[in-house]
């Protein structure tokens, strides 16, 4: 695992190597029935997963923490290139529905000897603290994705 945060640019970059074909990894990002099984930081659940997976389509997720607090995120898919690339806006809401984080997330999947190299880049955070907070959350989320893909097959067929 590699995580870098370019504080001067308020940009987050994380990488993971997944022992699964990129078609399978891409499917894990694109189907709500898979997302609910791995999305969110450690010990979080995803009780609400609304997704219109197409360019211009919207998504809205509720991540529930172990203390039962809800963390809402929504956005729009701006670029979809199966199974190579996925770009979406990332808007974090507070409890009143006000946006406190407005960034763009780019997921890139590259084949690497039967495995997949995943790179997540998130730009441009308003504050260093928001960048650091998301580094922790995304790191745990991607660790869950690694485990999910390892547990659910290494074939090129969808999950």
C-alpha cells in the first residue's frame, strides 16, 4: 500500500495491488450489491446506496459508523471507461445537508501480471485537515476492497 498527500496541492493519492482481474475490481465499484459489502472505513456499514451508474448519473451513500453516526456523501459520475477508469465528484454533507467537502475522485485500474493496480486520486481539498481525514478513511475503505475481491474470486467473471 502507498499513500501520499501533497499538502501544497491538497491532493490525496493512494494505491493498492489487488489479486484480482481489473474487470472484477471495476464490477466491485459499479454495482450497489457489491458496494454495500466493502464500502466505507473499517467497521462502517453502508445502509443507503443509491447509484445511477452512467456519465451524468448521480450517487448518494450513507456510511454508518460503529457509534451509529451517519456520514453522507453524494456526487456525479463524470467519466466512465470500463474497466480502466472511473471519475466522480465527491460532496460530503453534514447533518443539515450542507456540503463541507467538494472534491473530485479518479479511480484508475491497470493490469499487472494477473492482478490489478488501483490508484485513487482525490483533488482539491479545501483544507489540509480534510485531506488527512480522507487519507485515513479511503485507506481503510481500499483495504476492505482488497479483502472483498480476494474473498470473492479471481476469475474474470463478474462477482
